[in-house]
C-alpha cells in the first residue's frame, strides 16, 4: 500500500487537461504495444484536490478489487502499472480478455462494491476504441447525491462541490479496509 503525506496540492484546470492528454497517450502506447484491451482506472474526484490519504486508500482498494476480479477471469494480464500523480492516481492494465465482457464485469464492480461508485474503469479496445456502459446494454452512471443520471447533474451543476466531496469522504471513511 502506498503512503501519503498530509500535504495537500490543489490542481488547476490546465493540469487536469494535461493529465487527461497524458493518460490518453499512455493508453494509445499500451494499445499499440500489447494489441489487447486496456483497462484504465481513475477516481471520481471533483474539485481541485485530486490526491490525498482518502484517495490513496480508495485507489488501493480499487486496484485490489480489480486484480481479484481479473484473477477470477483467468488472470490474463499482459502488464499492469499504477501512476501516483498529483492530478490523481491512475492505473492501467493490458488484458487478454474479450472487451465487452470485461466492461460488463467492471461495471458490476463499480456498481456493487461499497467504494465502486468512486471508481471509473474505462475499457479501450485496440480495434474499436472505448467500450461504454451503453455499448454493453447497461445504464449510465447515477449521481452520487440524488441517483439521477450523473451526466445530467454534472452538466447542470445540480450539487455543490461541498456536497459531492462530503459524500465521497463519507463513502471512503465508512469503508472497512482489509489488511493484506
């Protein structure tokens, strides 16, 4: 498990946009290198604070849970790497698994794990690109606060940053972590 100092770094919009671009480049490199589906994991972390002790715990649990799932699916991992960035932790896996089934399993993890709503697992196929929830016949994400479609609440800014971060903190603080 990674440890984190108590120092807080606030991230600006340009740094977030740069991080997204760098993640996209890493994903493309992995798709070309492995010619297999890539799973990209980030955390739901609204606001300028993207890396703290809570997010570190949440990311470690997401990685542990994903690796357990991949083991159940046959552990066909080409490569795995975690990036502990000030703009938020990220992880990549390259897997030899059918991308639509992989997405279905990861959506199940996002929907059923106590912290899963805070995880964003993207599945990228080398042939067809990103596999969305709707591509595999599943509904979109729901809002952390009200249960309405997340994209609608996000777009309309239906909830304050304080409401969102408080809900995230409550979810993380309410989870009992198992020691390895």
